[in-house]
């Protein structure tokens, strides 16, 4: 199973970026997908998540109203639309897949995710 994240880059504050995470592998099967982010010296933190089947979404308070997660089931791809970006959104963004049934705060737990993609760097200039 492989998760390939893309779409990072440099953007000015107030701007937008869209990240994509494509899953591949003959046996790929998961309950949901999440996006996390990490800055040097800090723990990787949950950004948002989505269930493949129902499309239910979950967001960290810091990104609610600015970020939107969506999925394309046919192509096993998850997107993260990031609007109204702030300098504090600067981080390496990672996508992850979970095979667990998650409720509420369980989405925030890194250990509940089975597969991780490589990071894609997002830099927001002030």
C-alpha cells in the first residue's frame, strides 16, 4: 500500500492550496483517511479526516471553516482544500489511512492510522 501526497508549495497569507493524496496497492482497503501536519520540533497533529463510505468529515478547531477535505472513491484519492491560509499553517502535511472504525477524538490519534504517505511541504508567507 502506498499513499502519495502532492500539491504543497509556497503561498501568501490569505491564499489557497489544494493537496491530494492518492492511494494505491492491490490490497488497499481502509475505513477512512486523515491529514496531519508537523513542524520541526513539534508533534504531528491532526488536521482533518474523512470516512470513505459516508463521507463524514472531522476537523481540528484550528482549521474549521478554512479547510475542506473531500474524497474521490473511484480513484482512491483524498483532497485537502486549504483556503484563507495563515503563516501558522506552515508545515509538512501528511496523509494517512486507517483501517479502524473511528469515532470522535479517535480521529486525532496517530497510532490509529495504519499507512502514511510522505510529507508535502506547505509554506505560507506573511
